[in-house]
C-alpha cells in the first residue's frame, strides 16, 4: 500500500527518550550498547547519552554481499566485533526497526554465546518480526521513512568499491 509512517528528527528525540525510560524502569543496566549500522547508530548514540552508557559498539550488517548479490539471510560486514569485548557483559542492541527481524536475530545470536544478558531496543517493530524486541517505541506494518534516509545522498559515489 501507499501507507507511510514518517519519523521526523524531532519525533526521534522523543522516541529515544521514551525508550531509555522503558529500559531504566525495567531495571536493565547495560554495560554496553551495540548499534546495528547504519540505521541503529542514531538510537544507539541517543540511548548512550540517556542511559549514561559510554561503551558503544557497532556491528555492520547488510543483506547484500556484492554488486546485485542478495542473500537469503543478512551478513556481518568487516570489521567484525571482537567477541572478547562482549564476554560477560549485559548488552543492549539498538536498531531502527525490526521488520523481518532477521538482522536483529543474527546480531542477538552472535552475542548470545558470550554475553551475560542481551536485550533489544528498536524504534519500530513490525508484526511479522521473528524477534520480539524487549523495548519498542511504536508498532507499525507500514513502510517507515526515517529522517536520516528520507533524502538521497548529497552526491553519488561512482568509485564505490564492491563489498
Ligand atoms: P530486518 O528485515 O532484518 O528486520 O530489517 C533490516 C533493515 O532493513 C532494517 O534495519 C532497516 O534498515 C531496513 N528496513 C526494514 N524495514 C524498513 C522500513 O520500513 N523503512 C526503512 N527505511 N528501512 C527498513
């Protein structure tokens, strides 16, 4: 359908604050926040300030591994997060949206072997997500326009290397 859920930067600020409140009220005190790049970097940074967590990590996950090559499952791109960084930690994973939930499932499962506790926070969760996130701001099944990706890049890169 043409239905769209539009998130503005203004509303994102409210969302991040309310998600931080959910985490705090739940008594969860993460040792580190793990953002899923690129969409989860905004929430990860905002939660870092709101929850007074300075230990921020990034995992880069994409569905694409090469030019026009799409896999059934998302893949982790290098540099890979060192498992030592996670060992014994209480981890809060931050992402923009759990849609199919496959990206979050991959990252959560990556962490699960090392961490003490791993929980997930997202701005949006769709009903089909196979991961039920611990902290959700809003639920929708519409396509979401995020403020950071609603405009095209200011210039296109012709020198983009295949990854
Ligand atoms: P997944 O299907 O693995 O849960 O979602 C993977 C990624 O696809 C999300 O982190 C997000 O970057 C992108 N994505 C999924 N649904 C939407 C959407 O409704 N709007 C936008 N802009 N991106 C989405």
